[in-house]
C-alpha cells in the first residue's frame, strides 16, 4: 500500500504531479490560516502532523514488498478541516519520504492515493450526514469518526492497490485477493484510533475539533 519506494513509470509520475500541484495549491489557498493565529488550533495542527508522522513510521511488511500502516487522515480532516488536512498530509508525506529514504518523485502518487483520497472520503461522509441524517452527536461520532475513518482507509488502500497493480507486474486480482483482507483489518484499527481520539476531543476539548459544531450537535431539542 505504501508506494513511496516503488519504481513507477514516468507517465504515472507526471500524471500524479499534474493533479497534485493544483489541488494542493487550491487547498493552501482556501485553508483557514487566519484561525491558526490562536494557540489552541496551532497546537492541534502541529501535534496532528507529528502524531501522523509517527503513525506512518509504525509499519509492517508482508510478502516481501507490501508495506502497510494506519493513515490518520480522517483524524486530521475532522480536527482541521479538509483544506488544512490536505496541506498537513503533504508535510507528512514529505517527512515520511525523508525518513524512509523513498523516491521523492513518488511523493505526489502517495499524497493522491493515501492522503487526498482518504480525506475526500471522510469529508464526503461528513457532508452526507449533514444533509441526510439528524444533527445528533452520536451520528458524528459513530458514522463520521468511526465508520468514516474505516471507509476512508479502505478506499484509499484500494486506490493504492490499483496503482500498484497498474504500475507493476502485479495483477489486480492477485493484489486484491492477497492484500485486501489487510485493508479490512487496518480499517478497523483506523476506526478505533480515530473514533477514540475524536470522542475524547469532543468531550474535553471541542474547540480542537474544527468540524464539530456545538450549535448543531448539542442544541436543545
């Protein structure tokens, strides 16, 4: 699932950078930088990046070349909002590449598959709950934080497997047949970690969770 050290053909790299640069530039443009003037959100931003970098460093490898780890993207999305999470993810991937000694040309591929995809899935789930589900705190915690985190990792991992199959000699059927079960297990771990952290944040420091709106979820009935 981790594509940072895999030899990718030039067309893959060019396409990835062509998508990454404008998306990242737009995310940086619309990110709420003015809110970082307060010490609280600044600490959350810095701390979130450090935690996710550490999370990516805890890896396991199976079958010789399939390396996987938790992503932490759902937590970043819920704590910071999607635009700032995308920028933070770029920092995480760059630091991860430097630590692991990966190919810098692959940074865009990793950011698109494992980061942007996961953030988009979680942000979409949040928007869908706002539109179709009641404004209940348990909807936010269980549907968005728990289920959303699991689904975001599984979808991002599936996209990474498709890229792995398309860029190497590994077939799609073998990639999903051999490695997809790991995504389900990782999804459960991602859900538990994100769900617990967001629950703790909502209970004790709701101002640290940017996507949690007191007036929506805690308004009197």
